């Protein structure tokens, strides 16, 4: 059934592409914004958490709080697909049991929860990610790169085994995302076939308890991925053949009583610690733009999209799902010219 759906969905996407685009190599950019809440994405800044007058003027006392914060991400709803606005009945979540970073990224890149990853510093990933599967293919040699604000990204893609180059910030004491963005500007004119851009000062600032800095980090991420997308669309080599997928590894707890600062299901090394649970931090968003991608109403409270579906979607956007997909992977997201399955 999956194979039939895959062929139909991606064939339909290809039919909608210009003939010239079909002759060019497909590209994918996966962007993750660590711990960015769906609440801020769709509602904008929470007025109860913004004390600084400068940030209130920028993010609160404005006609549209969501548009003031991350306007480019919101544009995916118009130009592609944006899943996860629970206020409107759209649902996206993680499917792993932990609701924190390493399990979240492993799920995104492997297409299913990884039972061996139960803590953030679990060492090199024993499983093979879709990035590694792609990098092993001759036509993708030296065409898979990672730019990450978190050094654990090297373990997540098992860089020692996969050979995937991973850039991480050199100065751990300075804000991480600006360092990643400065290095990743090289792909504005030399976009590899597959890129994972892992931003994360949103999560860093939230854990520090600085809500205003969390908001500023989200806007900085939004501005950068907008600039990247515009560079992609202005390049004849990549325009019309590049898919951008944006999501997050986990959500955050509620605004009340400082819950927004943290996240997690309360599971820790096989144990359940109720005091660590941050309710709702399994809720996320998933956005995508690119050839053949159309809006979908397939994902609601009863049929929630999961970040485990990103891996198959990434493979499918490159035309590799039948060759590199695995039966254990969650199916691709149903937005390539197809409705609910």
C-alpha cells in the first residue's frame, strides 16, 4: 500500500513540475529550530511573559503578534503546507517517549523512535539515518552536509561512521546560531543536494529563562531561512527543484508557572519522574515548501502528523523512497499533491 501511495503521490508532484525542472537534480533542505513552540509560531509572543518594553513594542503591541515574530514560517501556510496549529484543529507531535532533543532528532532522521536513545548524551547513534543512506549513494558523494548549533549532531548522524561533514560552533560560550548561520552562508551559492540546518538558540535561551531572548532567536532563525530560501529561488540550478522542510525536535511546556522553560515526558533512563514532565511538550509543527507541495487538511486531532514522517518525506522528495525507505519508517506526509490516505 505504501509503495502504491508513494508512486502516485510523487508522480503527481512530478507532473506538476515544469519540464526544465525535471531535468535538474532535486535538492532538500531540512531545517530544525530546537524547542520552538507551536504556541509562539501560531499565536505570537505570550504577553504575560514579555516584560521588557522594547520587546513588548516589537512583539506584543502590534496588530499581528504571530506575523511580528516569524513571518516567513507563517508563509508556508500560503505557499506550501504548515501543520500543527492546534487552535485550528491541526495536529503534529513527536512519537518518541521522551520529548527532548536526541530522541527527537533521531526520530526525525530515522523515520521512527529509536529505543536505544534515551538521553541527550547517548554517544554515537547505532542506527543509520536517512542522511547516511543518501550519503552512501554514488550520485550524492560529497553532497550531504550538516550545520548544527549542538555538537551532539555529530553523534546523531554518527559522523565518524557516515563520513558526513558536520559544522558546529567553535565558541561554545557565544550565541550558537549566529556562528552556524555565518558558516552556512556558503550554501547560498553552493547548495548541496541534501542539507540539515540545525538551529537551537531558541532552546538555549528558553532553558536560561529569558523569554525575550527566546523570541529574538526565533526571529533570527526566521530571517535566516527566508534569506536562504530566496537565494535558492534566485539560483537557476536550485529554483523549482528544492524542497525545504522545517520542524522541531520537541515542543515546550505551558506558559504557566514557568513550564515554557523546559520540556520532556518525565522519562529518564528508563524511569518515570513525574516532576520532570512538561505537559504538551510533545506538540510540534511541520512546514514544507517546494515542487508539488500543496496544503492539506489531513492532520487533525484524530490523525496527528508525526516528526517520524519527515524521513520518508525527505527521501520521497528526492525520488529515493522506494530504494532507501524501510518498512519500519513512518509513511511520508500526505502533502505532495495527495489527500489523506
